[in-house]
């Protein structure tokens, strides 16, 4: 699966990095409101994390 790329999106659409090619990076603007936001890799749904804004 390495080299396939990724797309990371939050539930509710707070952010979406768009697609990135394998070995590349992406960027997004984090939500300005404090709190936690679950996100997942669209292509690899077992890859789940939580972004915490303080």
C-alpha cells in the first residue's frame, strides 16, 4: 500500500487535506475553535486519529 497516497477528512467536514501522492505531504488549516475532531484516511479507513485544538 505504500506509495498509493492518502486523503484525510474529518467527520462533519471540518477539514479535508485532499489527495496526496505517496511520499508527499499535505496541509490544511486546523479549526480555530478549541475541541477534538475525529478524522480518518479515506483510502485506508482503519487509519483513524483525533485532532485536538487547544
